[in-house]
């Protein structure tokens, strides 16, 4: 698990190539578990290797159709390949699978902000921050939410002060 944690830390720091090396080591150490494979799919997408990331995410969804995080990763890959309608449907499906988890709501909010769906973004972000209020600082500075940062509702949800 230490390798996977290191991969996530590196990924959060934007060091995706280093993160990929760590996650590949984690998969070699214990390739039977899905978290390292999901993390790998996410990192591949960040590296622009979207087709590879999508294939990996879809293989995880096929093996575990109830895995909301796998659906979120798949939706992120679909969005990156301009398959926005399909991505939106997959994000909503992930929310249905895990209505009380932060990740599907937050990632859907980011997707909606990037694609001009402001009301859907507001609703998804409100639910995400209701589930994880400690994430307000992240939301306030997340570049994926830049398109809505000037809105009064955004400042209210995130306690963001300019």
C-alpha cells in the first residue's frame, strides 16, 4: 500500500511520470487488487494516454460493474476523448452507485464546470462538499472549477474569498 500512497502523493503534486512508476511497482507487488489499476488509469489519462487509460478503466468496470470509482475514471477518460454525452451519463451512473461518496459528485461537478453546465455543477459540488466539507479549500482553488469561481453560489459553497 505504501507504493500506491506514494503514487497518489506524486500524482497530486503533478509528477505523473513518477507516479506511474510507483503505481506500476504496486501492481507488480499485488496486481490482483483494483485500487492500483484505477490509480494507473487516472495517471495515464493525466499523461494524455487516454486510449490506454480508457481501456484499463473499461476492463475494471467489466470485472466490477458496481465500482463507482472505476466508472468515474471511465467517465473522465470519455470526457478527455470528447465523448461528453457518454461521459455525463457515466458520471451520473457512478453517482447512482455511490450517492453518499464524495468522488463521483466532485468529479461530475468539475466536468460540468468545464463543459458549461452551471446548474448541474452547482448541484454536484454542493453535494460533494456536503459529504466532505474538508475539501472546500481544494474546490476553491481547483482549476477545473475556474469557469464558475466568480459565481456567488460558488463562493458561498466553498467559503472562497477573493
